């Protein structure tokens, strides 16, 4: 009985996509950090009205007085969900752009497909938690990884590229658009 060789041999996925990205300029740590700071500010600003509305609806339903006290703690599930919704859904819907990344002209690009999948975007958003672990050394791995990848990039099989150079090179250089 002959066996299918595909079940016994390693086949690297996404290699043609990764090869197509060869030579694309990567975003700097400063660009990535500034974009993250902008995006985190957007998360906080958008979270406050949603949380106040949630408290109002919950407390008015219980006939209690509104406290107008909002905290953003990472140990609360709702806060983590809000972060994942922002970083995951926006990266997926815009194929790698958040407000901060757009302002700094950088983009998240998939190493395995031309468009970032929903799962890949959510995986990357959840991967921020892994990058924060161990005192943030997951972010510092940017400096030692050959393709400037942080832990969340490696988890989701993504890189962050500079759009500035791609625009100057013309539309055919726009890998990931």
C-alpha cells in the first residue's frame, strides 16, 4: 500500500510569499514604538465612552447611581477584549494598518499570504501579551532578530515594513497592499 509522500515530508508554507518580500525595507523600532503609543492612546480614548455607557446601562438596570469611574486594567477580560478588537479587527480590515501605523507610514505584512487573515490579526493582537511578558523583552527581541521581529510578529508570522520607501519605489513594490 503506497503512502502519500506529502504526509511524510516537510513542506514550508508561504515560502513564495516570504521570497516576494525580499528586500522590502523594515520599519524602525522608533516608528513601531510611536505607532503603538498612538494606537494605545486611541484604545484608551475609545474605551472610556464605551465603558461609561456599559456602566450606565448596567447601573440603571439595577437602579443604582452612576459612578463615572473608569479604570483600564489588563487583568480584566473586557479590557483585553477591547485591545484585541482594536488591534485585531483593524489590522485585518485594513490589511495591516492602524491609525498609528498609517500616521507613521508603516504596515503589518503577512509572511504567508498576500492579505492578513482574521485569525492571523487576532493572533498578533494576543501576541502583544506574550511580548509584554518577562518585563517586555518580547519587544526588545526586535534588536536581535534578523528581520526585526518581536514575539508577536513571530507568533503571527508577520513583519512590519516601511511604506515610505515602497511609495517611492512605485506601486509594483507595494507588497501587501
